[in-house]
C-alpha cells in the first residue's frame, strides 16, 4: 500500500509517514487528514513512497486526501526547504505557516463567494521623469533573475517605477508579488495599484485580514487569477503559478523581519525566491539596509538611482541642526522650532513635530525615594498614559492604575519624568490655541479605518500641527507639510545596539522626506546636543551613500554583519540561572560539533532580561563564512535538541538577527 510522507505544523524537525490507499504521486502537494496522537490534523503530502523505513504495522492510516485545490508545486516546496534549512525551522512549520487558516483546519469555515471590489479612482498615468524612464529602462523584467536596488530619494517616484514594471509583467501574462512593510500604513499604495490596473485582480495579504478574506485572496493568488498580490512579509511564501516579478518596497524596514515563531527575513527570502523562480526582483528604498547596499557595492545587486524628486517643483528639504545646549527649552522645544511653527501657521501650511515615543511620559517617578513605575513582569518601566489614566508596559501590555502617592514612601508628589507624544500634544495645544493639533501614534490610531481618516484630515488640510511617532515617517505624501521638527533623537546616537545608527539615520531621512513634497519648500529642524556628530553631518548633507560607506567601514573593522554572519540562541525560563545554565551547556555542545571558523560567545542575559515574567538570556555565534555557519547550525541544533531542558524553558535559534 502506498505510504505518504506528511509535513505537519509541529515544532519537530521531521516528517511523518502514513498509509494512504488512494495516494498517487499526483497527490504530492495536496493536503491530507491524518491522525496524530488522539486528534486529527491537516498536513501536506511532501512525497509518496514505495517503501517506508517503518513496517506497515507501525504505520497509521491517513484520512482523506483533500483535492479541492491544485497541489502545491515543487517551486513552493523548494522555497520552503530553503527557509527551513537556512532558518533552522521545521519544514512542517514553514509549509503550514504559508497556508491560510481556512485550508488547514479540520473543520474549515463555510466559504463565501468572492465579492469583487469595484475599482474607483481615476486612472491618471503621469509621464515619467527622465530619471524614472532611465530606471524603468535599466530593469529588464523579461530577462529572468536579476536583483535591483532602486535607490531613490524620498519623493523620487519609486512607486511609478514599480507600476511601469508591473504593467510590463502583467502584459506578459505573469503575476506580481509586491511586498510592503505595513499595509495599513499605506492605503494610498493599494488604491493607486487598483486604480492603475482596473482589469487586473489585486489581492491583499496581511495578518489583519479576516480569515475568510485571507483565504479567498490566497486562493486567487494560488489559482493564478490574481495578477497582483500586495502583501506584508507573510505573503512572501504565497504560491503563485505565473510569478513574473517581485518588488520589495521600503526594503530597509525592520517589519520584513519576523520576530517570533519562525524567524525569517521576508526580504531575504524574496531574493531567494526570485532566484529560484528565475524572475527579477526590485528592492526599493531611500535608505537601503546596509546589507543590500553592500550587495550593490559587491555587484550582486544592480543599483538603479533616482537622485531627484519626481515633482519638478519639489526639491529636497533643507535640514538644520539646532544646538540645544545653547537654548532655553520649554517642554523640550526651543524657540527656533516654536518660531518656525508660528510662521507655518501664519502661512496656512502644516508642521510636524516628530518624537518617537508614545504615551505621556516614559516613566512616573518619586523624587523623595527614587521609586519608578517599573513593570512587575519585565525589566522595563511602565509608560504613563494620561489620556486613559493608566500606566502601561509597552513590552508585555501589563496595565495598572496611576497611583495617588508613591507606593514605597507615600509621598504624594510623584512626577512624570521625560516626555512622550501625549505630553507634547498637550503643550502644543496650549502654546498654539488656534492651531488644529493632531496626534498620530499607535495609541491614537489603532485601526486601518482610523488611519484612513487621519490621512484624509492631513490631506484635506484639516490639521495644522501634527505630533507623531515613526508612524508618520513612512512613505506618505503630505503636500502641505513644509516643516518637520525632530525632538529626542540623540538617545539613539549612543545606544548599545550597533545597528542603532543605521536605524536612526533611516528614520530621520524618512521623516525629513515628508517635508516639501510639492511646490512648497520643506525645512527640517533637528534639535540635538551633539551637532558635531558625523551622523547628523551626513543627514544635513542628505548623503546616504557617504554615511553607508562610513558605517560599512566600521562594521568591517569590527567584524560585524554584513562582514560576518550571525545566529543567536535564546533561552527563556522563570529563573535566569536555568536559562544561563542551558546556554552554557549549549556552548559546550558547540565545541563538540567541531566546526572550524565558528566563534561562540559567552551566554549573557538579554538587554531586556525579563519579559512577561520570564528571564531571558542569549548566546551569539558568528562566522566570517556563511557556509561554515550554515554547516554548523543544524549539527548544533540537533545536539541541543537531545539535551533535557528544565520543564518551563523555551529556546530558539534566530539566524541573521536584527537585534543582538
Ligand atoms: P517615493 O516612494 O519615491 O518617496 P512616490 O512614489 O510617493 O515617491 O512619489 C512622490 C510624488 O511624486 C507623488 O506625489 C507622486 O504622485 C509624484 N510623482 C511620481 N512620479 C511622477 C511623475 N512622473 N510626474 C509627476 N509626478 C510624479
Ligand atoms: Zn517615594
Ligand atoms: Zn511588562
């Protein structure tokens, strides 16, 4: 009797064999019901075998093979196998996480018929600028695999370049995968794509879709009906039979990195997928990740530049540094920023004050005894949210009431310390009573609907003064915005995390890029105590390439990525001693794996050493050679798997970690 080898969504690095009477090799890639323990599960048939290493008596019989969908293709398996090997993730997990909930449930929900959304909006096709035309010409979408880094300053019209390439690919009868960091933040992009291609089915795939919609969209992609799949990182695995192009917009964005479960970089998987499928890929950004920049320098990616803004009337904003050591600050804001806001208000233009910290104040403190509002469950402070009168931990979500007096010494005079967007908003309202102030952060904008309303208000000129976090920094066009004031950026200059400067530079370039997108010239004022810092000098010059060169040189000297390859083993347990002992053991096992060229560091507690009542520690491994690291990791992981860990200890390996 035929035996099927089945991938199941389990944290185990193995597949499972079952007897399946009716199975033929045509069923490879189909879903199947199988008994597992005392329950039934849905798995995916990876192969159909003549013989299993187990005898028939040892095998259980599979249930029904679900043949309502075409089988998943060898291409799909190849991509999943890559991700499984590269990220040390069980193949079953990789395969099943790529499928929408509805097709892998024992009792699938009833399916509703497809509602096709009528496309509204005008189809305006602008004439390409010379730069855009050159970029489109440089990217030959008919030539099989090639990786392009589209390096375009903010407002340079990268989207239009994507749209022209997409048009060519659709005309050739192929599908396009367009990946974006956070779909909710870019409703404009979705409507632009739909308006441009009214005859093409465009489907969105992201985690906030209702399950039924996600399944419907996924099926449309898999069936080849959807010409364009617009999705976030999880969409990178969507099977698409006629894939002809992949675009990754804002490729530097950390949202492409999955930080839990299977930890992978959707951008990197996308490049591998393009290579496997022999289709072109375009990675776009005004501030590329250093990894991609190094790939371009090394000739692995072809760089395509858009050095000027697309709107001929618009030019890049001017950036000025304001030395706060020489100023009196009121609620953190100096007179020049206040004056600049007043000027904008008088002219009927918009201003944005950027502070990347939400809440009223980062902590509540007692000056008498030194008490601070720490989270009971984490090594972090609870943030004061005056609007809803709560203290809230931004790491674990724990909440508490604001105490009337200090819980340790009874002092009634406890103070908010530092400032967040709510506090800034309150002060700005007081200082500019005639201005319509709009705060934009994850507390004020929680859903896509709210975000659309906010964007409409900004576009309609229904707000004079915006206060916001990085939510406002990403990819939006605010034509009336001519001033950006940046507060509190210095903290990231001296952060322990060596990736912090890269992130800060990108963030400030992006937020600066919101100013002066149309005819009105933009100005950016950055308050700092370190006006001589080279990061700010590069920012004023808006010189990403120069900054990247400097950072890459530093990384090379320090032996950091992209000049080395890293993986992290993390352990969390109720007791730090258990986590550390586990890692020490794993460190010893690494020596036995006898892999040359691998550097294993000592276990250390993580920077956030306690999260939601678990103590966390980590161990970094590094190599100058990616193949060496890749050869080492599975052997090491298998050795660790054989160790009996304390009952409540959890561990995982993360490859190419962004935070270490
Ligand atoms: P980026 O993503 O590179 O920051 P966008 O794609 O958002 O830039 O484009 C910036 C602005 O320029 C948008 O308002 C867009 O409509 C406009 N734009 C893009 N291409 C052209 C063009 N060829 N002619 C006129 N305006 C354009
Ligand atoms: Zn006290
Ligand atoms: Zn917490």
